[in-house]
C-alpha cells in the first residue's frame, strides 16, 4: 500500500506562518503531524497541509512513525509531547483513546458536507470515533501478474486458496488480521458472519484449518513493498497486498498486475490528536479542516484511496484515473470492513494463536 512506501524519515515543512488563528498565540503557529511516509504522506501534504497553511498561516511539519502506540505513550507519559496530530488505524485509535493517550474530538464541531449534509450522516459508518476521525479507506486484495495468466487468472478469493487450479506459491502478510477473515470467507462464511464466527474457539480453529490447506504454499511478507516485488520476481503466482501498492507498481514501474477485488477487506486510517499537545486548538482545527469534503476529495488526485465522506466521493471527477481504483468504486465480489473493536479486544489472543500455528 502506498502509505508504507519508502518509510525512511521524511520531514516536510509548509510555508512560513503568515496568520494567527483566533485564540492561538503566534508562538503556537506550528503543528507536527505524524504519518506513514512515502506517497501517502505526500498526498496528505498536497491535499491537507499546504491548503491549511495557505488558509491559516499555520506551519506544518510532517514526520514518519512506526504505527505502535508505545511511541505515543512514551511522549504522553514523559510529558514531552512532540507530535500534535497522528495518522493511525482504528484499532489503535480505540485503544489509545481507552488508555488516555488521545484527545477527544467533538463530532458536533465537524463541518457539514459540501452538500450540506451533517457530518454524522456524511461520514461512512465507523469513521467518527471518540478520539479520531477517518480520512481514507484502503483495501486488502489479491493481486497477480497478467503476463503469467492473461485472461485465465484468479477471479475470486476462493482461487487464492485453490492450489489445485492455481498451483504455486502465494504471498500472505504475516499477521492474523485479514488472514483469518479471508480463511473464513474462503471456507464459505458469509461476510456478515465473519466476526461472529471468528469470535468463537470453533471459528478460530476453522480459520486455521482452512489456512492449513495452503500453508506449504505460503510466502510470508512483512512490509508493504514486498508483494509487488514477489510478483515481479516470479517468487509467487499471486499475493495478498494493499491495493495502492499494485496501482503504484503499474503506474510507476509499468507493471501489468491485476487486482482481484472479491473478498476485499477495507481498513480506514484516521486522524487523532495526542493527549497533552500544547497546540490543542490548532490541532482540532486542522483535523476538522483535513476531514472536510474538499480536502478528502483532493487527496484522491494523488493516491487511489477512498475518502470517508460521501460528499467527497461526489467531488472526485470521473476524469481522475484514481477513481476506478477506489475501494468503494463498485467493484464486483464480496467486500467487508475490518471490525476494529473486535481486533482491539482480541488482537493479543489471536497473535499468540497465530504464532503457535506458524510454529507447527
């Protein structure tokens, strides 16, 4: 996925401060926003940071982070809060809020959509959390090299698990999240029942039994850059991937990789504010701006991630080539959203079971 591309430290500073927000001193006219680096951070700089600086004069510095709450906890507990706003995934946003690491965000202060629809009805479900507001949605999908299969490549998630019809190695992220959901879907569990089944011991056993059927054919990956590389080298015939990574490889490296949208698991990224920031008012204002209709729509100019507002989707022109790759662009097949509450509550237990299964 784009947002994990080139994770080397990135520091991008906006234009010099030229204005002062009401109630905020000139000395506070700067914000530090932590995100994932690479093309994803670049898309945020272009769609959010630069327009916000132009509007308010607030200087924004962008830094990379590793995605673990420990990085935030260390700042909060030491009283040395260096970041103001952080881009994170929903399970971490829920847990961070529960642990008092993040500031609460008042949903009543979020601006309405560009079409006048109140924010509470404009955002897709699950994107307004007590301490975080969703900005994008990306998808976990299957990809393959069309040069190998042509029109006869895999078409469904079930094909990923069918080593008889599609022999060869397949790439899979070394993580229980998505892996277990896919196993149950491929075993016939309806999308709406996946987490109900996975929430039982029998359901977990069922998922691992399905994974047993392809275990010897799996090449495990741990970094988002790996799936396109595995396909390009021929090490795998198909792979689990973040959809943006494949679009990027096709555009920038002239690859001819195909996406299988059936079984896609959509995951949001959200903006949260770190507890104890000295720039709370400015941070709240920035989050409200960044999660408004036009900036979310503008981000799709730079990266094929779906905005979290319905009004934003309507602002993305058909001429934008990224529109066809948005997760919610009407792709065929099964589609589900990750249940962040489930993963917050069960991550530790399922990580242990996953590790034990890998060791067998």
